[in-house]
């Protein structure tokens, strides 16, 4: 049982991490091609990562995968997600990150 749970956790972590790694690689290659080696790529890629997570409905994907890994499909209760609240909070984080980039 423990190995199957570790397998599910590893696969879930990999599915979340891989798109963010791709965003980091793209931003780093663009910055290097523009000869901006002293600018940390995390400063530029963080807003893109947050937007990617919001646009693919990341919270729903993570919570849905966790619920499916614990209970069978017919026993999964539909949990209403506070989508508007999460979306508003994520937009506030993106606005704060943009404000930080402008004043940096």
C-alpha cells in the first residue's frame, strides 16, 4: 500500500513540476539570448508560472487527482471548489508580482 501511495505522489509531483521546469528553461534561454545573464530567471518566470497554474486550473487538477487516488471513482463526492475566490487571490498575487517588477 505504501509503495502505491508513493508512486501516486511521485507522479502527481512530476505532473506539477514538469510544466514549471519547461517555463524556467524557456525564460532562461530567452534571457541568455538577450545577454541578460545577471538577471535572475526566477524574477521573470514566477508570474508566468502563476498564470500557467491559474489557466490550467491547477488546484482542481491537484485536488481531483488526490481524491481519485484515495477513493474509487463512484465513491468520490463532488466538492465545490471556490473557483472565484482562488482566481481572485491568484490575480492579486500576479498583480503584486508585476508591481514588484515595475518598482525593482
